C-alpha cells in the first residue's frame, strides 16, 4: 500500500496504555519519514515529467529522421535524374557537333572539287590561248623575214607592261 507524504503526516499510530511510545521522538521520526518520502515523491514526479518530455522529443526526432531520410532519397533521385539528363544532353551536343563537322567536311570537299574543276578549266583555257598564240608565230616564221628571237623579245616586252612599239 502506497502512502502519500500527507497521509504519513496525519498518521497516528494506535496507543496502548501500558506500552506507549515517546510521542516527541516518534513524531520527529514520522516527520523525517514524511520529508524523505516527500522528496522521493517530488523526484518521481519530476522524473515522470522528464520521461514524458523525452518521449515527446523522441517522437519529434523520429519524425525528423523520417523526413531527413525522405529528403535524402529525393535528393539522390534528383541527382541521378540530373546526371542522366546531363549525359543525354552531352550525347546530343556531341552528335550535333559530329553532324556539323561532317557537313563542314562535305562542303569543304565539294568546294575543293569545284576549285579543282575550275582550275582544270582555266588551265585548259590558258593552254588553248597559248596554243592559239603559238600557231600564228609558227606561220610567221615560215612566211616572214622576221626572226623568231626578235618576235619572242617583242612579245616578252609586251607582257611586262611596255608597249611592243617602245621596245623596238
């Protein structure tokens, strides 16, 4: 049976006529028991409050832990998603760069081929023009008295920007 400090204070032991007790010593002892019990009772109540507070904190910390775990998982998923998206974008940029490089290379090859054809065409035109100049000179050698060396000198001077008449 649990007694409260107040019950102990108001407790009066039964008295006997022949065998009594010393009232002051017994009352003093009961007072000490009541004070000691009161301290223990108060400490017990404080500890019960503390346990209740700690249980409340524990629930709050468990909720916080759960929230942190959820946040961590979400962050890991977001990181993985971002990494995958960055990889896909890098692959796309790389493939576009390769396609652009192939297009530039194709255009450069086409331009090179065009320039080669143009060069051949111009070379043929120059050869035709030179052959046209050489044929009349051959006819002049046979028909005229002017020597080939003099004709070549006149022609050469005219190529340097001086009129052929000045050279003579």
